[in-house]
C-alpha cells in the first residue's frame, strides 16, 4: 500500500536525504526512495527539485521565526539583531549543506513572511526608518548565509580527512618572511568560527546603529523648529 504523502512528510524525508548525502545527493528520486514511493508520486506536491528546496528553506525559516517571535517584545534592537543572526546560523548548521540548500530559495508560506511585520515595527519604534531596517537585516541575512556556506565547506572537508584548510597546510604554502601579514592572517580566517561570527555580526550591528544615529539628529532638529 502506498503511504499517504503530504508536504510536511516529504520535507522531513528531504532533510534526511540532505543530511545523509548532501546537496548533490538531494534529488526527487532519492526523497521518493526514502518514502518508499516512485518519484512521480511526489510531483503532486512538488514539481521540481527547486520546489523541494523552497519548501525545505521555508521550514528552516519557519523554525527560526518561531524563535524570534518568542523573544520578549522589550528586547532591544541590538540584542534582537544578534539573536536573528545566531538563530539563523544555528538553523542552517543543523543540516548538512543547510546553507547551500537555503541560498537562493523562495519563501512559500505567506504566514512566515508576515511575521516580519512585528520585527519591522519594533525596529521602527526604536528609531529606525523602514528603509534602514531592510538594509540592516538584508546585510545580516546575506552575511549569515555566506558565512555558513563557507563554515560548512571547511568543516565537512576536515571531517572527511581533507586538510586543505588547515593552518599547517597554509603555513607550508606561504613564505612568512616574504608575506608575513598573509601568513599570520590564517589564524584569523580559519580560527574559532563561533568567535569570528560573533565579532563580524557585531560589526554589522554597529553599522546598523550608525544608521539609527544618523536619523536621530535630523528628527531632533525638526522638533525644534
């Protein structure tokens, strides 16, 4: 008897395939095999691999937005932005090639998209324009995805025994006397990813703060007129 399929069941199976085989091994046929059905059975729910990736990315963002909504409404904007980056990174790293699978996808659930309303409203209440909220979160979002793609590639290479990203290999390739700065930069580039991520998120959040401060004096001058 063919098992009853649903989008949720297909997405769960797709994550299982992704974790086992990576993005290159994620196919509609592989997901169908995981569910014990023929590939055409999935096309009633998803017409292509891209549709499958869109649904998977939507589920990742749904989980992340659930955590963001759970933050107290009085959470300051800085803490909220840091939390967004941390939550998104954790969600992407939860699955093999999670960041690659997420990149360039389309959000299929309008309810998840609508949850951004409260995030935007809270930032505006704390002194931002809508344009600057979008700029700040777009930068943070894009940075987090890119960082995670690189982080997962390096980690997966190391896990497979490939030491191409190791500091030892880097030191062997470089002449420290001729290129001392490049040689020393390896510890920063390939050091503790948690610390590096937190540091760079801090830079982005500080940039967002300058957007807010840039607006505040103009508002103050207008109020004195």
